[in-house]
C-alpha cells in the first residue's frame, strides 16, 4: 500500500516485538521507512487516533476479543474514517469449503 500511495503514511501494529522488527527491516529494505512505521501494540489498545483507514488483513478472526478490537478501531478513526476487514470466506459445512483455498487449509 505504501508503494501504491506514496503521499500517505502508514503505521502497523503487532503484539509480537520480533514481527515488528522484521516488518521495520522489510520497510527499510523496500525504501519505505520514511512513510511506514511499525510499533508494538495490541488490537484492543494500540496508540494513535484520527486514522483515515484501519485495515485488518486476515487477522480479526484470530484475535482473542475481535469485538473489542473493532470498538477500539472505531474510536481511533477520524469521524469520516473507514475500517476495512479482509477475511477468508468460509462456509458452514465441509462441503461448502471444498474449493482450492479450502483444500489448501
């Protein structure tokens, strides 16, 4: 996203310090460190406010309290901000999940 939108700034949060360090190194290697930063923080208590966009990419379902994470995001957004959730589509039955992605899992 930072490559596609060079006039924007991005902040990523993760509760795992090692993942944050790896992400920081990747941003630096990609030449994006001037507009991308990563910090340690949980989805229910990350710092910051007045975000234009907060995105969850295939992670909300793994959080211990996804409802609390969603509430925190709502508070962290600007009044006209957007929350984007990208999650895998999963059916209710095994048969509904017998597709290329379901087979992979």
